[in-house]
């Protein structure tokens, strides 16, 4: 951490007039991940339906908003916190699906799967996944069960907030569906596209009325703040 740093010009993105530094700092990374997943990897088309798995996190909330701005016809949001999912409706989600995969509450998991089967039968084109783990597995299996023959679904894995790095995926889920599994991150997205993603997000913050919770903290308090649990609101350290 420093007040000034040397960075090659080709790795810099200008902040447009009208966008304040605090918002730019807070939205750049999560906005970039959502934009790159939707535009560079999923190649979202106008009118398509997008499911955001893990929509209650900062990046997931932005993915919901950006999907709508980029022309999605419907946006479906999933997440473990039912109360926060209701907030996502105000950000553009047309449908919210609470996910309960707790082994102690099997009916919650069953209802989650049933809701997914219903929505995939109605048609979902793109899945943006911020969780991985059991929820991602449930979604992939639901695609195989519910989607019509040869109907493609692009599944883009962005983050592992579930902390479940490995899943057991039945081979039939791949053989019996036209799903395309892909990742979005370093090495799967070129650096130039990440820059374009940041630039794209910066350019539409006002136009799309993007909302992000940000908390400013003086740089002098970095030591006491650094180990706080990440999440919402997004922390931006300020100088002076």
C-alpha cells in the first residue's frame, strides 16, 4: 500500500468525468468480473434470460443490474439469504430463488431444485455462477433434467464463495445436455478485455444507475480493518 505507485500506462483506465473516485475504486473489481462474464465469456444477447447464482454478494448484485442494462429479457437471482434476495428485486431481478442446501433441511434443497427445474423448463440461456459447490452442481443437473434437447445453456463460473472447490458431477449431466461450461477470470479472459470491462462499467454507472454499497475507511486504519470479513459494503481506503 502506498499513496503513489508506478503502473504501466497500458494497464491504466481513465475515470470518466462525472464518476467520483470513491465509486470508481469500489465498483471497478466486482463490476469488471460481472461485465467480463456477461460480455466476454457468455456473449449475452438481447432478450436472453440470465440466472445469477450467488446474487446477494457485491459482484452478484452488479451482475443482476448489468445483465438488465445489457439487454437481458429476464434475470433470475439465487442466494442463501431470502431477505437479501428481496432487495435484489429492486435491482432488476424478475424472479428470486432462495437456495437451502443444508442437509438438516432436505425440503429446502428439494424446493430449490424444483424451482430451478421449473425455470430451466421455461428457458434460461446464461448462468453466471459466483458460488460453485453444491448449488452449482444442482444447477448443472437441473439443466440436464429440464432443458429441451440440444438447447444450449452457457454456464460461466466466476467465483467460489461457497468455499467448496471440488464437486462430484455426474457424467450424464454433460452427456444429456447442450451445456457449455466455462470460467471467467485470469487466463480465461485476456487482460485487454478486463480493461474494456472496467471501462464499460465506468461508462454506464450513471446511465444504468448502478448501485453498490461502499464504506470509506482512512488509510491510517488499514491494520484494524484489513482482516475484517470481506463482503458488503465494499471497503475503499482513503488518503488524507
